[in-house]
C-alpha cells in the first residue's frame, strides 16, 4: 500500500473527532484508525474507490462517504480552488514575432 498522506490523515481524524463529539460516541465507533489510515494511503477520489478501502462499512459509506471524499480531495490538494482571470499575472509581452524569425 502507498505511504500515508499525513495532511489527509490528520484532517480525517479532526473530522471524526468532531463527529464523535456531536454524536457523543467514541471516535473509533465512527471509523476505526485502521480505516482512516487506509483512506489516507489510498486517497480515493470517488465512491467506488472509497468502497474498496478495506474494512469500510456500508453504513459508513452511506452516512459519511461524501464528507470523507471531500476531506480527501481538499486535504490531498486534488481540488483546485477556482481562479478568476484577475489572479493570473501577465509577465511577458507579445510582439507578434517569434525568436526564430529575429535571427
């Protein structure tokens, strides 16, 4: 299995802790550490890939799948924020002449 992506793992742990507090249950009852580790190694990008994570429960997929995938995508940097054209800087100048024809 691939090496664990630490930002994803930590983001998943923080999310799980918040869920556990809200539900008043131990965090491992939401998702065990081993499953969090596997998710952070596999970095699933869709429901099919998430369902192939070893030992993930169907109830977990149904209840938390969308949130887990969003956390993975954001924390792994696979979701790029949308940029407006104003955020791009123009550093060159177009002269209409390419460098080969200037020689």
